[in-house]
């Protein structure tokens, strides 16, 4: 695209790196930034930099926070015997927007994928084992993909004798879909219809 200035192309390339953002959307976002005021563009840049410097991973669950312990783990009203295991921090917010889950979370930081060289030691599994008690229900909420299913089965074997029950989200979530993009009604049904592994 020789007629587009390099600085515009660079921003399009950066936006296009985001998951779910194609070149067309990246181009629209770039031109929206270009149309905005200098102040708006500066606020966007500042918000991105602040987020990158202030966000840390929660010492307990592995979710994101501006403190060592996230708000969910600090909430005394949460049921700590109900642990929802998710792949990534973004998955927590998919559940939280439904306002139907009152337990706590545990972020694995990915899924088992031997082809990609990702084994149990590469995930946040040891701290999960340290968190669970005999009275816990663990809801394995990995995405319904081959890797997600493999991870769910691995966790079921690992935790089976350590917890009261291990459940999996009910089917109805699309195979190959991501929790982050699942609608609220589907997530609510999946939580309510979870099954034993």
C-alpha cells in the first residue's frame, strides 16, 4: 500500500495482531484514531501504557489485578470451595459478566499441547493442587477444543482423589469456540448443566 503513509501502515499492522481483529477492522480502528483529537489519541496511548505497567498476575488465582491479590480472591462473600479453572484471565470476565457464579477462579495460563511443547510444568497446575481441599468442587472450564479436552482429562485424573467433585461445563458451548466470545445465556446454561468428568 504505497499510497498510505508508513506510520498509518504500522498502526494497522499493530491492531491486526490482536486476536479477532482482521486487517479490515484494523484499518477502521487506525482511521478512527486518525480522526480523533490529539488529546483522545494521547489518552488511548496513556491507557495502554498504564495498563501494561500496572497489571500483575494475582498471587492466588493467576488472574489479572493491579494488586498482588485480585478483588475476586479478596472477596469474603465468594465460595472458596467452588473453583472454576480457566485457560486465560480473559475467561474470568466471560463468567463474571453473567453474575451467576459465586465461586473463585484459577487460571492455567494455557492448555496442554504436546505438539507445541506445552506440558503440565508449563501451566499453573501446581498452585491449583496446592489450593484444593477435600471439600472443593473444581469446575474445569477449558475451551471445547482437543487441547482443552486433553487438559480437562489430565486435571480430572490429577485431582480426582483430592477434591469432593470435578465437573466440566455442560455441552452447548461450540466446539472450537472461545469462552471470551460466548454469549451470557450459553455460559449460564453451561454452568448450571455442568457434569462430572
